[in-house]
């Protein structure tokens, strides 16, 4: 690419900070600004900080806007507005609502002649690609996705939105027996509750109101209702000391027994010291895909399935064929 890709970051939480960091490792990008709802005078960074109320003034200065808000509340509100003015990419991760979210964004992006790439990360994202590969290559087989042990950003954020919660973190923990059953190659049927459990650590504003908070967590659809969930209420001191890191990971296991009674297994795994920083790196790589689709005159919403792998690399096709093929 001869010209650098001009990007903006919307939101300066853990994911936004991760994108800022990832951009420094990719010299074909230039960060034009970080847009935030916070008081800009209180944010310490060498990057340009702009209040989000001014974002539409930058329509002609940004090639791709990287949306780093949460899936529960931020992205459903922000993406429709921004897709009307910018090419966008986000990490929307509410799996069950992705079809509706895609359709909403698709209508807006087509009307505005923009490209909006949704649900980019490692799941949804890289794991989605591996599930697709497995189902195409082993069409009679079965695939299993396990997350953790680690911190889920989306689930943690969903807890933090509950009234009365000061801080919260949620750990997704795969059940070992289920993993071994999946790896056996016998294609077991595993229910949602049999594959994972969820453990939450919550700092409440008032310890007298923990019953209501716990009930709201455990009955939250799409996040906790279908899982065995344990909620621990702790002090702020304990939270800072023991629950400030954000590790995560997981794996996709795909198995099959073919007509010759031969067992086949595909497995893809991730082990991450910092979940948002890795997700940010995925977003930055796929922002190249957004840019290239936009150059081709494409418009509308797209998913990770629609992006050629060569589009996410800074290398030319010639370089990729020589070095990686």
C-alpha cells in the first residue's frame, strides 16, 4: 500500500487502548484520533484525543473507524450512526443477535455507500473461520468450541452495567470432562451447560443489595442464563489485587470418522495473556480488509467470512505466494 490507512478509534477502554498499541506495530496505518465520551483533559496519551461529539467533523479525514465500545449497549447505538458516515469495523460479540445486528448495519452502510465489517475478534472471528473450515472439510463431523479459562470482556461488561455494581470480572471456565469427550472423536452431543461454567467476582456499591445483583446476573439471557454461574462479592482491594489481569483463550475441536472408519481431528487454540490486546490486533489486521473493500467500491455490511485472507496482510500477493504458500 502506497498510502497509509487513516484510522480513528471510538472508545478508549481496554479494547481502544489495545488498538492504539497494535497500530504502533503496523506502519501502514496512521492514527488520526481517539474519540471518547470522557473528559478529554483527563486522558493521558500521546495520541490525539477528541470528544465524540465532534466525530462527524472528521468524515473526510478517516478511512476506517475502529469501534471499541461494548456489545451490550454501545455498538447497537453507535454503529448505525457511524456507518452512515464512515467505513467501520467492530467486535460485536453477542452471537445470538449477530444476524439482526448485521441486517441493521447492512441497510445503513448500503445507503451511505460505506463498508461495515462486524463481529471481528477471536470469537466471533478467528474461531468462526475455523468452524467454517472444519464443517467444509469434515461435513459429517462435529465441532466444539471451548473458551477459557479466562476473562470474557463482553460478559464482564454486561455485569458492570447492572445497577449497584462498581467493578466486576467474569471468568469462563471450560469443563475438563467435556473437553476430553470432544477430543475422543466419538462426536458426543454436549449441551451448553455441560461445556462451560462461569465465575463472577463483583464489587458492589452496597453489600446489602447483593441478592438482587446476583439474581440479575444469573438470569441474564444470552450471557448467563444457560450456564452454571457462581457469583462472589468481594472488596475493591481484593479486586485490584487479584482480578485486574485479562487472560483468556480457548480452542475449536473438530472431529470426524470417515467411511473407512478413520478418525480425523482438527484443533485450533489460543492462549492469551491479554484478551483485549489480542482482539485489538485482530481488529487492526482486518481494518486493512475494510480499506481494500472500500477502494473496490463495495458497500454494506460484511463478516469475517467475506474477507480474503490476503486482504488482511500488508504484503503483496507476490510476497505472500513466495514467503507463505
